[in-house]
C-alpha cells in the first residue's frame, strides 16, 4: 500500500517490464538469424536501459513518501532479498547444467570470476570476458547493486543532489569517451563496450534519470496533477523511442567495424530520457495500450520477468547445442521454443525461489521464520499447480517440443559442415586466421535476382577477435562497403565451435566491386594475419569471391 493517498500500483509499468525482458530475449536469438547484425540492432541494450530507468522511477515512487521512516539497512536487506537468491540459483544452473564444471574450470581466472559474480562486482572489470562471465545477463545485476548502494544517499539529497549527480556522470562520461578514443591503442586490457556500456558508474546516468522522473511524478501526483495519459501520448512516447533507435541503427550501419565509443554510448545509454518519458506517460494512465499492459496476463508476465530475464539465456544456450534444419523457418521454430521453455522455467523459479526466498530473507528477524518460510514456499509452489495454470504449462511445453521437432535437423551438424568442405575449392580449406579461427571451406553461388550467397564453414577459437568482417572491395583493395558481419554468430557466447556462416549479398552492393574478402578484427589486435599450410601470407583479408 502507498502512503499519503498515493496510487496502489502501476500495473501498466509491470506489463512493460515483460516487454523490455522480451527485447533482451529476442536479441539473444540472433544466433539463429546470422543475417542480423546484433550490434546494429540493439534490442538487448534497449531492454536493459529501460530496466535501469524503471528501477530508478519505481524505487523513488516507493520511498519518496517514506524518507523519514525507512533506514538504509532495511532498504539494503530488502533489495538483497529481491535479487540475490535467484541470481545465485541461475548462476549455479549455468555452471553445472549449461556449461558444465569442466568448461567452468577451463576458463582463465574461473574462481575469481565466480567470486566476482557471487558478490555482483563483475561489471566493474572493463573486460567482456568478466562482465558476461557465467550467467551473462547477471551483469546488469552488478550494475543494479551499485544503484541500490547509492540510492539512500541520492533520494535523501532530493532534486539538487540528483541534478548534481547527473551532471557529474555526464561530464565524466564525456571525458572518458574522448580519452578512450584517443588512447585506445594504449589501453590493451580495457574493452570499450565493457567500460562505457556496462560499467556501473557510467550506467548511473539511466538510474538518476529514472529517479528524477519518479520524483517529478511523485510531486505532481501528490498535488493531484496527474490525470493520466491516453493513447496519443503513449504512441508519441513509443514513436520517439523507436525513431531514436532507428537513427542509431543507421549510424552503426554506416560506421561498420569502426564503431566509435560515442556511438556505443548512444546505442546503450543515451535513450534514458526517452525511456523516462515513456514510463511517465504509462504511469497511472488510461487508454487501450495501458489497459492491455494492465491486464492480468501481462501483469503476471511482468511479475515473472525477472526470473525470465535471468534464465532465458541458459535455455537458449542449451537449445543452441541442438542441430538445426536449413529450412527457411528453422530459426523461428527454435526461437519460439526457447521463448515457451523460458517462460515455463521462469514460472517455476518465480514461485519456488524468487518469491519464497525474498519473503524468508525479509522475515529473518521475526520469530518462527523457518516455519513461516516453509508455509510461504508451499503456498507459492501451490500457485503453479492451480488447474488452469498447470494446463497452460503443459500446453506450452507441448508446443515447444513440437517446435523443436520442426527446427531440429542439420544446421551446424558435422554433416552440414562436411557438405560445405566437400564443395569448397582446395585453396579455401584449412586457412588459419592467426589463433582466431580455422576456415574449413567456402562455397559461393548465385541465388537469383543477381544475389550472391557465400557459405563458410568455420572452426572457431574461444579467444578469437570479436568481429568477423566482410569487405566488398575494388581492384585496388579499397573498401567500397562493409557487408553483413554475422556478429550474432561470432558473439562472445560461442566458445570453441564449428559453425556454418551464410551471407547473401544483393547485386546493388556489388556494383563496381572486384572481390569480397573476410577476416577477423579487434581494435587492440587489428586484423588477424592469415596462414596457409603454416606459412604466413601478407594479407589480413582473404578473398572468398572474385567478381571479375
């Protein structure tokens, strides 16, 4: 219950939480859609950025009326109870059931990464192999933990402190962006994405924007000035967010592999004011969109969205180990199955771990806490076994199994890779890109409409350069266009793997081109040198398609 006559809930925002979690989920299914550049389509960054702004808004809305009554210790205990038990369980699921203890122990600094994840400090290390270690989505909890740490100080400081904090973060971020771009060659141990996009201090921008929005909403609400927004305001807020990311996508597409640090920040963080406007319009609002988001199914999905967010990548990583059909819709079948199975797992975790552990930790100072925790556990688990809900769960599992059956056949199986190798010219077999990857074979063909399809079979190494680029060049080697780099296929979530890499090039992209070349790239290590039969050749780009 809210105090001082405040609204009891913000149901539409609960529904929006699931929408944001769904954006993150979709971004992690791009493995099955290698034609999509996950760096250019920042759905995951958008979803996480929305979470941060919403977190600042909700915490401010809850605690602004209670500045005199709540203590920092009680606040920390409640936030710990909210995120840590489910985080620990999903992390152990990754270690024991998704990656396996063998792969965990084989990681460099595996125990240090484990401790960093347990205490939620992994995002402070400016290295993606630390930030996204173990259960990768938990990096955002490391950021949230920092938000919780500073929240009591910020909320008690009021508007003045919040504006000062915001200006300070913006100034330091700007200085850091300039310094990173100027001295990136001398910062060999620093990853720009980990530093600018995932570091808790720089993401404080999102949280403070959310707090300012929450404080403004609370003061207007207290003065009875909030009459609620309708459909036009909702469409405007959504349109601004979509328009912003459309512009960012265009800028990233033009930048190609030379994406600046500023562009990384624009992609991951700068949309916070637009998210704040979106949240403000849906808070205590009306209209058809608000009614939909406030409906019982959407509210329930919002309630389980935290569990969905933490478990979904474990489900997807497990499904990615299954062979895949080459059919047109195979990726959609696998992604849909992953969504259904993630929802089922989220329901179970929400009722068995998240809810009961939170209540138990909050009640630790009360007498009879053990018996109360047992009662809460069985009461929460019982909600899963309500007749209607259990029917839905079994139906979702059944549909997911059917979808897996449709998408399960041959994609990255040994047979599919061998097919590419056998059809490849001898010159493209066994070409090694330094210690990054081994090219097993390449085939090219025209697939209609003047389009060329390039199919490559790779044996990837875990510590490879992060980007496999594809350059369309003229006769002198000048780059005319950077083609689809299939970054989803070569993301940090793939370890030592054999994959099939398919790219289709439209005829318009090949006008005036002499050849198409591929290679691996990273700013600090540049392009990978190429070896053929153990002999290093001068080129760092391999011609895989001659157009003469």
